[in-house]
C-alpha cells in the first residue's frame, strides 16, 4: 500500500460546539492532519461522510437520537477503511455497555492532543497494513 | 329489672309456696291426695320462676309479667287444699280465672301480646264465658263440680262459702252442661289457633315455639278430655289418671315455656356471636348479607342499606340492596317483616327476614346494629384504603419528581460545565505545545493549569455521578452498581443475572440504598474484605448487600439516619428493607420491592 497523498483528514462529531472548536484547533495544529469539518449529530456526520469520507472520525458517545456506538457501526459499514475513534466526556468506566463499548475502545475527550492523534493514526495504519 | 326487685319477687314466690303448703297441712281436707298437694305447690314455684326468668329479659318481659300473674293466680287455686270453706271457695273461683290467664300466656308467647285476631277472639270468648256463665252462679252453687283436677279432695269437699239459699235446679240441668260444652269449644279454638301459628312459623321460630305449643296442646287436650269425661260419666267417670294428667299439664306448660325461652336464648346468643365474630372479615354488603344469613340460619334474609346523605343529597335516602342495585324502597316479599336502623352518621340499614322474627324486635335491633357497624367499618376501611393509596401514590410521585430533577441536574452538569472544562483542557494542551519552543517556564505553568482542570473535571464527574449516575439511566441497576463497586475501597461482587430494566423509580431507590450500604461498609465495617451485592427478580425485586466485616448489634442501630433514609426510599416505591447484623458476623441489608 502506498502512502496516501495529502494530509490525513479528520471529522469530529459532537453535539457540544465548544468541543468541536477545540478539536478543530488540535487538528489544525497537528502537522500532516487537516480539518475535514465538524458534525453536531450522527445524521449530519453520515451526510458529510457520504459527500467525502474523511480518514479519521472522532465520535462522541453521548449524543441525542443516534448515539456514538450506532454511528460508529454505520460508519464502519459504509466506509470500512475509515478510522473511527469513540470519545467521551465521561469516565470510560461509567459508559453504557449495552451499545458495544467493549468492542470499541473509548477515549477520554480531554486526552485529545496532537501527539495522541498522531499515535492513533500510526497504530491504525500499522494495523491495517498487518491486515493486508 | 333491678336485682333488688328480682329478689323481692323471688322471695314473694317462695313465701306463697310456703303459705300454700302451710294451708294444706294446717287444714287437710278429708280423703286428700297428698301427692297432688306437693305437685300443686311445686307448680307455683315453676310458674313464678319461669315468669321471673322471662320478666328479667328485655324482649320477653311482658310475657314474663303475664306468666308471673298466672302463677300468683295459681297460688290461690292451690288454697283448695284447705278444709276451710272460704279458702276452698276462693280457690275454686280462682281456678276459672286461672284457665283464662294460662290460655292468655300460651297464646301470647313470647311477646306477651295477642298478635292475631283469632287469638284475641279465643281469649275474649273465654273471659265472657267466665263472666256470664260462671261468676253469676257463685251464690247459687251448692257444691263446686267434682272431681276437680286442681284440688286434692276427692269427696266430702267443703261447701260453697258464698251460697245464698239453695242451688236451683236449672244450674245442674242447664247451665253446667252448657258451659262445659262452651269451654270445650273454646279450648278447641285455642288449639286451632296454636296449630295455625306453628304451621306458619319459619324453621327458626318453630325451634322455640314447638316446646311451648306442644305443652299448650297437651294442656288444652287434657282440659277437654277432663271436662268431657266429667260430663259424660258424672262423678265416677273420671279416672285418677285423667285427673293427674290435667294437673300435671300445668307445670308441663311452665316447663315448655322454659325450654322455649332457653332455646331462643341459645339460638339468639349463637347467632349474634357468629355475627359479631365474622363482622370484621366482611369486605362488602354482599358478604355481610351472607354472614347475616348464615349466622341467623335464614338463607332468604335480605339486607338493604343507604349511605349517609352527602352534602348535596336531599329527600328520601337511596336504598341499595346487598348486590349494590339501587331500589326505591326495601322490598317486602309475603311472609317477611322489615326492621330498620340508622347510625349517627346517617347511614341506614333495613333487614328483611322471616315474619316470625317480628316478635323479636330487640333481637332484630341487635342484628341491625351489627349490620350497621359492619357497613360503617367497610365504609371507613374503603375511605382509609383510598387515602392510604393516595398517600402512597403521592409519595411515589414526589420521589419520581426528585429523581427526574436529579437526572436533569446531572445532564446539565455533563452538557455544561463538564464539556466546557474538557474543551478548556484540550486547548490548554495546545497552548502548552505552542509555548514549549518559546518559553519552557510558560509551558510548564500551562501544563500545571491543565492538571488542575483535569482534577476539576474529575470532581464534576463524581459530583454528577453522586447526583444521578448516567449509567443507571442508560444501562440499569446491575451495571450502575458494578461501576459503583469499582470505586469502592472494599472489593465488591455484583450478582444480577436476569435482572433487566425496571421502572426508573425502583431502579434509583434500590441503587441509592445499595450505595448507602456500600458506603456504610467502607465507613463502619472494620475488617471487611468483600462485599456481595445480589439482585434477583421474581414478581418482585429482591436485593441484598452483605459484608464480612465486624458487624454491629442490630438492637442498637446507632447509624439510624442512614438506615431510616434507606427504609424511606424503599418504602416510597412500596418496598421493605431489613438490616441483619450481629457483632462479628458481618452485616446484611436485605430488601424487596414489588414489581408491576
């Protein structure tokens, strides 16, 4: 597999605009990464991904109507190559189990920073290379 | 009747017996029948005694007075055992009056009143016969008819004390046969009246009427046979047996009255006893009617009731039958009688039962009072239950409202302060990285700020969790308790197999109870190494939190308020809670909450 040309695009999905704002700042401050946009709901994220799939989606667990677990599954289904990371403002211990938190690791929102983003991408790329 | 009066009358009766005996002994008639003297003296005691027994009871006191008067009259009859012409003559006249009085007692049992027109006719006819064909013959009679059943003399009896001149011939030729025939006719009439009454009586009345009416028939039959024999055969035609039967028929009636009175007393006491015992268990008027019917052994009995008039009600009360159907007025089928009673509250009952009970108004009043109190109790029970239900529902609503307020606060914290702090934390990290090249000191300071913000984030999280754990709302009791257990200093095992989602007020009540128990373990259960939380559902939710710590003396629950709060929480959703502990054996908090 060849290196994808251009920066790694990141979509953030959260119903809290302040966090989207912070996420954008982190993405733009990370070399090699580009902000693909913010979505305030699962429906909006799916529509945005359909127009042009980002490389990474940061998905908040707690959202009204479609929650993060459901959105993750739907993004996986429509874009198998996309890296979808669940994030939450709650402690991972206190997250609901029923949606499948055990299948998808959940990160604390406050751990979002350039180094974490790069690490996440590197691990994912490594895993997908191994899978090949 | 007061005890003093009862005693006085009793003493009077004994005195009369003694006088009667003394008279018979002092002046014995020649050719006396000694056994007859004894029987007639004992008969005074029997009539007066049974009369007093009835007199002393509310419902039969008038009858008791009649019987007592009959006994007094009988005392005068027994004076015929004297050889004195005056006493003998008075006694023979008293014998006529006695016949009417005894017939009156028999026909008026048990009320002391002649209830039917035919009974009144018989008594009036008897009184007229005595007044017209017996009393006027007193000055004309030389010798009273012999043999006589109530006198001990058989021949050579004393002459009539009141004779003026000599006995005219028309007396034995005309008057005496005529009045014997009329007496027999009147006795027959009395028997017919009694037979008709027995035939009409319900099975409960029959029970107490039969001994009386049996004795009455014996009495009248003996009198008829006696008069008939005397008329047919003159002096020699009446056997000693017929005389004895006629005499014994008098104490026999006293005995019949006694048996009847006692049987009624036994029946009414048993009926009222069954009624009062069962009263507390009746839930509605239908069950009350069934209790009345079985207590009184009157299957057809019907009970009507009307509730106390409401604030807007006016006019006639609305009657309901025992099935709850509204009727204009209590229906009265043929052969039944009605008795009504009203309580102070204004609620009323109407009892419809077999006609014969009409002779026992005091008994029906007791039954009605029982029925009223039963209905009043049912009404109060219903009112109490409905207010209890109201209180329980309102408590549940309060708890529910408090729970949703807590959930809302938790969400507000999560969506507001927590999100902003998280965004701030992320931006501070960016700021630190940006500063790193230019000012190592500045970057370090920002890193410190970042750590502080993280601490605040943790605090807000635990605050929100304490208010209402998000996991409880999203995943239910088992997961929320498991997460709480992970934060406990003592290892916690949670066993919640098969416990799905439950009503949110139940989940939160049990969650906070278990949380309180966990906190108690951490605070008080020294030496505890393990806590087990068990949840199970089986029509109700059962929960238990047990530790292996030092325990405490459950008798002196020193940590009262915590346990009281737990009890209140569980009680608000209709459940119960127990704390079991003893020094050295650990503590176990158990509870149950009904579901559905």
